[in-house]
C-alpha cells in the first residue's frame, strides 16, 4: 500500500493538474454553451473521458521531453527529469491513460471521440515530437491541440462542428500565445539552455511582445463574438467586455512599457480571463 501511495504521489505532477483542469473546464463550457437539454449520461461520461485524454497527452509530453526538462531550472525537479520514475513507466502510463480516454470518448460518440483524438495527436505528435525542437511556430499547433477540448464539448452537445464551436476554439487558440509567449520571455534562458527555439530567441523580445498583444486582442474579440452568438445576457456580455478590456490593457502595456512584472501580471491574468470567460458562457 505504501508503494502504491508513493507512486501515485510521483505520477500526479505528470498530469499538470491546473493546466488539465482548465482545459477540462473549456470542454464543459463548450458542451453547456449549446443551450440544449443536457444529456446527463453523455455529460458525466464526457468529464472522465476528456480528463483522461488530456492527462494522457500531458504525460506523453513529459515522457518525450524528459531530456529537455533535465536542462531547464524550471523543470529539472520533475519526477521524470529527476529520475524518480523511469522513462519507460511514464510512457506506459501515458499510453494507458490516453487509450482509455480516447476509447471511452469514441464509445460515447464517434465524432466527439475523433475531435478528442485530434487534440492528443496535435499535442503529442505534431507539437512535441515534430515541431517543438525545430521551430518557434510550434506554439500554433500546440494552440490547436489546446482548442480541441472546447470544440469536442460543443460537438458532443450539437452533433456537428458549427460556427460557435469554431469561434470558441479560435478564442482558446489565440489565448494560448498570450499565455505561452509571456512564459517564454520569463524563462528565455531555460529554453536557450535546452535548445528549444522560442519567439524571443528567433524574432526578439519586441516582436514577441507585439505577438502577445495581437493574440490577446484577437482572443478577446473572438470570445466576445462567440458569447453574443451563444446568446448570453447583456449583463454577462458586459462582464466579458470588462475582462477583455483588462486583457487589452495588460497586452498594450507589455508592448509600450515592458517589464518582468508586467509579463508576470499578463501571464496570471490570461489564465484568470479564460477561466471566468468559460464560466460566463455557461447558461444559468
């Protein structure tokens, strides 16, 4: 029993619980945004299937990036890079969790399952294995994978890829650079030591800050448009506009008055913005 408890404690950090929970929330928001009668059987099966698929892809990313993580101060204490778990057992765990999640999703609804699988494929194969070590533009495909949970939830609810689902996915897609690019500025030396190309190392900090501001504006505008199409109340729309204004302000500040403090503020606010935006588009 003690061995099992110890293993669980080592495995839990592999799923990046905060990141996984936020992506799961987007899936819930995508499903409930449809304003249709909730199929509770589908809904309660969606939660574990989507959670397992997201967690599985994260574990597989940890497996693949183990050598990179050992070179970065930010990640060298992770169970994988610290040698607390073997690379083989991380791979086996990631595959098992992924297969269960994708298989469950396909059993619920084949179209929903395909979208969930696409998210895992873009995250693990396209982003991590193929592009992450080759080009800073890999974040675009990482963004595509991050947009799949909300699209999957919407697809499960309405049975198709509709305009609202695409808008919601695009909002997440453009929000992700706001999150990841501020991260790449903060930990530029880490990525350099690991040999991972980033926007700051490829195009410089000024271009990176502009990219952050641009993606923030597009993300907020897209989210606002999606909210109007969903049919949220005027009060909810006003709250989304206020939250978007805060995102605009911090994004503009990073361009014209750059500092580490502003970068960190935008990084934290971007996560808060997406969390509240997801909650606000869920009908009461």
